[in-house]
C-alpha cells in the first residue's frame, strides 16, 4: 500500500509528489545527516548519543529511531538552570560568518527556554512553512492576514511567507488578546484578505466584536476563502460551527511549536499532514516507550530535519495525539496526526484519563445541537469526583439541551456530571483555560 503511486492535485514542489515509500527514504537520508551533524557539533546530543550507544553512521531505517534517546522540556530547563546560560548545546549558531543569530522566547506552560534562529534556519523553515500554508489553501492574490505571536518562532518566518508568495501581509498587533479584536475586524474590512490565520479562541472574539458593530460573520469574512485556526485542537463540530458562523467554506487547522513541529490540514480535513521538510513525527506509547499502534493515543515525539538554529531531536513536547499512516485521498505522502491537547491538562475521573478535548467531542457527538459550544472543566468538580462543566451554550439553547448533555456524559463516562450554562467564559492569553477553578473563572468575567 505504501508503494502505491498517488498524485497530489496541486503539489507545492516535487516533494509533494513522492510516494510514501519514497518520502520515507528521503526522511532517512535527511535524518542521518542531521544526526551526524548533531553528533559532531552539538555537545548536548554528543553526550546523549554516547550514553545511549547510538551511532548515526548505523542509522539505516526509521526503526533505528528507537535507539535515539528522547528529550523533553524538563531536560533542557535543567541545563539552563545548572549552567545559567541560554545556550543548551543544541544550537547551530554560526552556520556562516555573516549569519544573524536571534534569540526568541519559546511559548510554553511549563517554563521558558530560548530558541536560536539563524538566517539559514529562517530560509529553510520559511520555505517549509510556505508549503504548510499552501496545503492549507494559501494562493497568491489579495493580502494575507496573520496573527502575530511574538512568543512563538512563527513570528520569525511570517515575512518570508509573504515575500515568497509576493503578496502583502497584514499583521495586527495584539492578535492573541480579545481586547484587540476590533483591530482585526478593522483589518479584515479594510484589506479584504482571502486567507486568514488566527488563534482559535480569538476567532470568537472577532465575530462577537463584529456583531457589536452591526457586521455579521458572512459579511465580515465575505472575501475569505480559507480561515486557518491554530493554538488549540479543533473538533469536527467546532470546525462546522466556525464555518456556519463565518460563512467560510474551508476552515483549516495548523498545529506547530517553536521547537519545529509542524502539521496542517489538507482539503480533506481528516488529520493534519506532517510537513516533511520541517520534522519527522512519531507517536509513542507513554507506558512502554514504544511506537503507539495506529490511531492509538500517545505522546507526540518529533525530530527536526532542519540542521540550523536550535535543533530538537526526538523531542517530547508534552502533546497528546494519534498518527495515521494510511494513504490520504488528497495524494500527499506524509502521515497525518491529530494533536488532542497537552498531557499536563489531562485529568483522572472514575476509570478514565481524559483531556478537555474528549469532553468537548463527547458533547457534540451526544448533543449535536451544542456543537461548537466552548466549555471549561472545573477543579472543584474534579476534587469531589464529578465532571462539572461550564458550557457557553449557543444563544437560545434550551435548558433541555443542557440536561441532555448531562445525562449523555454521565452515561458515556460513568461518573457524576453537572452541566452549567453560562453566558461567557474567561479568555486568557492563549484562549479559554480548559481546566480551572470556578472562583478564578468568575473573577475574570
């Protein structure tokens, strides 16, 4: 099946037209090169490889990845604390005498490390990110409107994307905070972009602000052909809900990290294709450390294939997800993943270890009328063994729907459930907190 030739209708370049088997060979060559350079030039990996008995010269198949030790953010934060330096021994800093090295803070909830960017990294990552946006539907034309996450490496390659496609790029400051929604509304009205990328929770603030100005979603997004959301995993019901509210036919999802993880929807919207010239991705069983079974939940572990800037090899960024190696009807050769949230946001109730994504997905599957309704799980409920959900139900949602959701969730998870309808939920720096204290929620409204 992997050798079956397939054709991508609109390839970004020849890499998109490879078979899955050919892409695997491409990945093996690139990974061997990166591992060899890391062993020769990067002190952190030289030590890790030596301790694990891994020799890059013997890397021949993707199965050999199991010999490469896994690192995580805690490992790197420990080095940073112990040395008092941003240099972790994972950086190709001076890849050319004229290279400009910049340091930016990486985003994360478990501490901050530094990310090194060089001109070579910007060029290689920039082109790979252009591929990702091409897959998501970006085509040259009217202005490209993008979010501006200064805390994320994405900000460093936004100009490259605009220049590659030869189109104006509109970046509105503060696009990750709801109080700046009016600026985004103004930018969409003035510049009429065909392609918009925005943080998922921010889209709702934009739509609400536009309604306050007498502009409905269809009118606001009339010029937009693709709305890309990022920053939080999106359920099928949420995707459909956004499409109904905005009138945009294609709502796509991009998932990425400052540590060089990148994956994006194709037009089939059945999982996010790994962007091959950014990274290779595995899903690892948390208990055994072995590869998780197909579509079985595990830890997302990725390896950068860009030998420039900060290099992350078999890096566990704390994300939960699944992987699907079955051929996609779109013809792209890379496997598809779905990020489901961060393990640090998981919680145990009854016999289940759940993520907030599971609760939102269950609500829309059991009560389709509530698809797209944002929710929060309260710590007070979990403390007494109850799944207590604050649900921002759609305007006019009947109390019977909330009762139906409560009964359905109780049956599904086999635990006591409380569903409370609220008018609004607190929005923070990167969206709705999935699990929080109810008292804390009240203080932020």
